[in-house]
C-alpha cells in the first residue's frame, strides 16, 4: 500500500497457519461421509439381510440386526466427531484417529469377503489418520483468525 502498512485480509500476522488446515477439514468431511455410509449400512442390515453375505467359513459374532445397530452407533459417532473437527476440537481429533484405526482393523478382517471395498476403506481411514496426526492445532488458529 501507499503508506507501507501490511494488510493481512482478516488474519492476524502473529498467527501462522499452513496448508495442513485444509487436510483437517478434508479429514472432517471424510469422517462425516464415512459416518453417513456406516449409518446407511446399519439401516440396510436391520431391514434387509441380503446386503451381507455369509459363507460357511465366516464367523459372525452378532446377529444381523445387532450388527446393524452397531453400524448406526458408529455412524452417529463419526458424524459427531467430523462436525466437531470443523470447530477444531482436540477430543474429536483423538477420537477420529482411534475410530479410523479401528476402521482399518475391521476392514482387514473383511478383506477376504470384499477385497476392493476393504482396500478403499483402508486407504480412506489411513488418509484420515495422516491428516489428523501430521501437524499441530492450526485449524483452531485459522478459525480464530477468520472470526476477527
């Protein structure tokens, strides 16, 4: 500018954010999307038993309706954590990493039944873990800078 002032367009110059903030929002979006899919899978499992295949060498610990309710519960938890990540909540980041890790483990158990879907789900969960663990709490700084 003419007078030599530094215009930062709403962001305070003493707070630095990087492109990793976008990764956190990407992870939050993936969590919400994953939660929606889990909820849909749970509803389908409750009302239609044909969505899952059962073979002679498979072991199912829950009946299909029980497994459907577990999927609905996980779906609601994932949607809640994804929504909280948009607000920069630390508990949501920790919970999301734990849930994504459990998602990887559960998909490894289903890889023989649904190899293509399991590999995609593992990659998505690993992307969530990566996005949430490679940097500090910059999304909170970004949100505070946007509000000022």
